[in-house]
C-alpha cells in the first residue's frame, strides 16, 4: 500500500511537517487532496487535529519510552507513534485496531523496518498506561498539552478561568454554519438539513447561525453549491451585527481574507463594501467565496496601515478591523497555535494592531463606527490595546457592545468554548461629530 492510500501514513507525514513549523490548515488541505474516500478524509482530519492538539503530551511520552532517539529523517515515524497514542487515548479506538493499523502504516511510509519498534512502543504504552499517564499528569505542560509560556500568560490574564480555557482548547469545536439570508431563511435551511437526516440547532446568540450535531464535509451538504451557507463560528458572526449596518453605507473590511465577515456584511445590508487584504495570495479564495454566495465587493490588495496606496479619499461610514493577532482564542480549531506561537510574537502583534488602528481612524467618517476584533484572549491585544487607542484619539468614544460576554475594559471578551463559541474580543469605537 502506498502512503497516498493510507490515511494514517499521510497523517504522519503531515503531522511531522506541522511539528516542524508548517501550518496545520495548509498541511491538512494539501494532504486531504490525496484521498478520495470521504471516510478516509474524515479520519485524516481527525488524526491531524488530535495529533496537533496533543503533541506536547504524547511527544514527551514517546521520548520517555525510547531507548535511543529517532533520527531527524524519521520524523514521520515519530509522528506516527504520537498518532498511535492519540488513537488509543483521545480518539478511543480499540486497542487492537489502533495498534495494528498504525504498525501497518510503517509499510505505507516505505519504512517497514520500523514496524517492530512502533508495535513495541504502543504495546509498552498499553502495559504501562496507568503509570505513564500519571507521570504526564504531574506537570501542567504535559497534562494540558500547552507550552509553559501560554499557561503562564493565561494565568496572568484569566486566573479564575485558566483551567476552563485550557480544557476548552483541547475539546474539538462544533461545526457552526452561517445561513445566507439573501438566498434562504434559517428555518427553511434547517428544515432542508433535517429532511436530509442532518441534525442541527438554531442558537439564540447568532440569528443567522446553525450548529450541526456532528462535523462533516460541508461541501456535501444540501445547498453548498447554491450558496445557502458558509462555515463561520458564532463569535465571528457577531461582527456584522455590531457594525450596525444601514443601506447605502460605505464599509471597509480592512483585513478581509478569506472573506467570511465580508460576506456576512453583504448578506446583512445593501452596502458598498471594500474588502481589503495585504496578501494577494489569499484574494482568489475571497473572490470565490463571494461568488458562491452571489455577493459582490470591491476587492483590493493593500496594506491597511498604508491607506495612501489604496484609499480613494472618501470616508467610510463603518470600518471592521479584524486585526492580526495571536489566535489564542481559536486553539480548539487551530491546535497548531500551541506549537507555533511564541511569547516573543505578542509585542510585534500589539505593535501591528496599534499601527492599523491609528492608520484607519482618519478614514472613518464623523459619526461613523469602527469595530475592532481579534480572536485572541490576551489583554495586551484587546482591552489594553483599545484603552490606549482611546487615550490617543480625543474624538474616539467607546460604545458598550450588546453582548453577554466578559467585560474587558472598553470591550467584551468571549472565552473559548463559552456558549459553544470561539474565544473572541470586540470593541466598538464611534467617532464624535
């Protein structure tokens, strides 16, 4: 069997890349394209996400069981063993099936000489499961599979909620959809899903949202090709609501790709939207998403911090700044954040957010509104950032967001998992007339 036909072998190769610095999203998309059976693609996705989620626990367990370290060129075997442990401990596959399939994957990787080692390591884990688990649970880093710096920073910012945040980060996220109200009502689309045997809920927290009872390939859902819905977490769906849109307004989505919030803006009101992003490579996907939904925007490449390169000089009535951030609120969806983010990244992100806020503020019309958003849970990027911004700009007035979230300075913070949603921060800033 070739690696291209074995989801575990493919997952091991991809996870080795993620552990080495590759984006989980990119690795998943690239690897999934090699599989044709939807069940294999689903298994691959589950393995990759659970492997990344628990890497900082089971990679340590592997090192403790190895008599001599694996060579760097055998990173795929290391990842394969981690995936074997994940199957046994978090995916709860049967012991026999998990061990047998993982050992077989060594042949798909064209490394059959490692079959004995992989088998021995997984069987040793099964024999010593209780002792090995107790050893890992003694240290908060391996108990929670989070780096120490991240645990310490969460403890500093959210001392009372830190354990619930860590637990939520390690739980798979539910699949939220946003119904395209221009093409179908939420109730009608929910009825279509139920008729197809697909269970869903209609949460009160987001009027256009549905939460599916189980994750699945969204491209196979009824109405996908017709643009009836998009995938978007409930917290992200608040952005268009908080903009308080009115027909005819000029609106800027300053960091728009891949276009989820831009699309929701256009579904919500008849506005003139400029969808801006600095990364040209991400714009084709934004355009594709808008086209599938039957929406049109002025899509431009440009650095929001340098308006002179792209702005026509006409003020915007609404500006959405979904700023680059640490992504610490969406770890449950992007568990590789735990592997790739570093504490030294935060000051640079804070500086970028400050530069964007100050550059965009002059583009907002008098009486207009700027919505500042991040998918971070850190105070430096959120409450402290907006507090400092308001002090620098005398014509800025923070407005209370109508959300039942945690008050965070002049904004509101949802923590990961609360109300089934991602960790997200919003601040509303109006410009005095």
